[in-house]
């Protein structure tokens, strides 16, 4: 009597998963395109960008922050060290974030949704600041007396002439999304792995705190290569803090340790019910197995 309904579940699952994956890819790609296009709107505000750089430099001295040159001098002790820093700046930012989101999507769907929303809020706020407050980075600011390590030692993601650079807005230094995204990556991994299997007291392994090394190294790299001021990272951290306050964290019941719930919970879909990914599979695993037709008939007496 129920044979005609049996194939519906397995058939609908893969189709729904593909739809969700395509939707997420389009969403992320669309958001990234809008962000890149928005950043380029302020590329011709050179005079304002350098006036703001002068203000930021004075503010850092007033706050007695360490000079960016102290970090750069450490990197310049060896060509290999400064080249590694340039490579880290150019090649780690986007791939690390992408791999982080992919891992969350597969292994921690509820945390993926939370992280995606936090990054969207952070990046949107950063775009507003990039447009409202163009800022020349320290490598362009004469008073900083810093070397553009990307141009001198390579590799670099920027052209030597900012006004001819059609791929990036070199005056979008405030805030530093390199640091903001790296900090969210570390926080996201730490939160998502809290209460892992075998964790004492449900707190997860303390080794996961080592992920904080990623934003720390990123901070030293962006400052040492003269791509950002200290205050760029401070503002990025403040914006991330606000985003974390605005976006609610996943509840304990929303966790998905094995990725069994491919449903990322991005948006409610008609007819799916609540917590399809987290609850449905667990319910299926709890059903008794029927060994034979005769046993099933006998059980219904």
C-alpha cells in the first residue's frame, strides 16, 4: 500500500540538495560581484584618500600604537621571509575563506548559515566604509616611510599605479577585510568544533584555539607589507563584533556533526517541515529493521 510513496524521499533529497547548493553558489558569487563593483566606485578619490591617511597616521601616534615600520623591519631581515609574507597576503585570503565555507556547508550546515550571514553583514558594512572613507594604505603614504614590499619583492595583487588599476580599489584600506575574514574564520572553526565527539565536558579540544594564529599571522602580514594600518584591523574587529551581536548563533540542537543534514537551513522550503537535515536522518536510524515479509506480517497481528 505504501510502495508508491517510498521512492519519493530519496529522489527528493538529492534534488533539494542540488538546488540548495546552486542557490548558495549564486548567492555568494552575486554578493562578491556586487562588493567588487562597489569598491571600484571610489578609486578616483585620490586627494581625499591621502588626507584620510594623514588623519589615521596622526590618530595612531596619538594613541601610541606601535609604528607599522617595526613589523616591516622584521620581515625585511630576509628576502624569503618578506616574499612569504607577500604570498600569504596575495594567495591565502580568498582560498582560505572559501575552503572554510565549503567545510562548514558539508560538515556544519547550521554554522555555515550563521557564518555566511555574519560575513555578509561584515562585508556590507566594510563596503559602506570603503565608499564613505577612502584611505591610502601606508605603502603609498610618504610620512610612513615604508616599502611597498609587493612591488619590490613580489608577488603583488596591485598595479604600481593606483589610478590604472581596474581590478582593485587600492584606497579601500579601512577596514581590513583580510583581517576581518581571518578572524571570523578562526572564530567560526572554534565555535563549530565546540562539543565535538570525545570532548571533555562538551567543550571541544583546546587545540582548536590554535586557529587564532591565522588572524594573528594575517595581522602581522597586512601591517608588515604596508598594505594596512593597525587601525584598519581594529575597525574590522569592531565591525565583526557588531555583526556577531546582530546575527544569532546556532542553537545546540542545530548542530550537525557529520553533515548528515545536507539541508543548510538557509531558507524554509515548502513542505520540508522543521529541521529536516538534523532530525530526519536520526529518526530513520531509530526505526527497527524488518528482517522479512513474514516477520512484518506477524508483527501486525
